[in-house]
C-alpha cells in the first residue's frame, strides 16, 4: 500500500539535544512538507520541498533543518535552537506542480522535551 | 498568502446535514479551495477541493459562492465518525504551499 511513514511515533528528548524525525513516502510524490501542531491549534508550515535537493522555509523554520537527498525521504531535525519543541509533527507529500495540490499526511510524530 | 475564516465550533445531530462555512474574501482568481479534516491524534485527511464550480465526491459536497469569497462544505448525513476538526485552506496557483488555519471543530451527537 502506498503511503507516508513517519517515525518514531513518540519521542522524548532532553533539553539541548538535537533529534531527527523520519518521513518516508512511496507515492512517487515530488513535493514533501513538514508541519507542526500545538495542542488545540492548527497546523503551521515548517519547511517544504518541491523537488529533490531543494527546499524552502515555511512560516516557522527557525530552530529546524531539513534535507531532501532522495525523492522518497524528507527528514526533519529539531535542533537545540528550537525554544519550544514539544509538539505534534506532521509530514505530508503531494504530486506538486501546477494545478490543485492534494496532500497525503503521515500519522505524525509526537515530540516531548523533558 | 490568502487567509480563511471559519467558526471555531459547530454541532450537529447524527443523520442530519451539516453546512460548514468558510470566508476567504482575499482569494485570488487562481487560488484553489481545499477542505481537510483531522481526527484526534491523527494526520489530516483530504476531503474535497474546487476552483470555481461546485464539487461532489463520496465524502462531501463543496459549494462555492459566485464571487468565490466564501464556500461551504456540506456533509449530507452526519455520522459520529464525522466528528473532527475541518480545515478550509486556500492554495496559491504559484506555489505548492497549503497554509492551515485553526479550523472548525464539529461535534456530532447521537
């Protein structure tokens, strides 16, 4: 079955540590996205990538980094510079390009900073 | 990025139709209107999208105002499984970005 796999589902981190969240898709989608969601809030865009080896900052990129070395993979690193990293992180992908851009989401990764 | 405005919450009884409104007065001529929904602790799920004409699919219908400054997601017969947060989003033709707002929390009562 085609879809998006995020791992780990739950992650605990000590302050000052970097963590990397994995996102893999087998949908052959060109575009991939990372969103952050805080309790009771909507989704905020962190980074997105429309093509391999290229990515753009979203609205809240500070304290995060990404890479897009392969079409199917778009890992997100939450660095120690991110002041409030505890949140639910969602990865998505889409075919991208012109026209309507329908996103497929993963199940999410919940990060808690201890 | 154009912005959408939705009510924070709505209620419905099971098997009744639900009309979820969305205002997007700053929409541009090439912006698509998308709707997604999210169940607790899950990723959002695509519901429907449109540009100018009304759209129907197996999940819902999308009614778009003639001036495109508002739209309505219609669930024809609400079920308990439709209880979720519904997001109305505009997508700019020139980018692949979808910017989510805070959505409408729909409660469905038996």
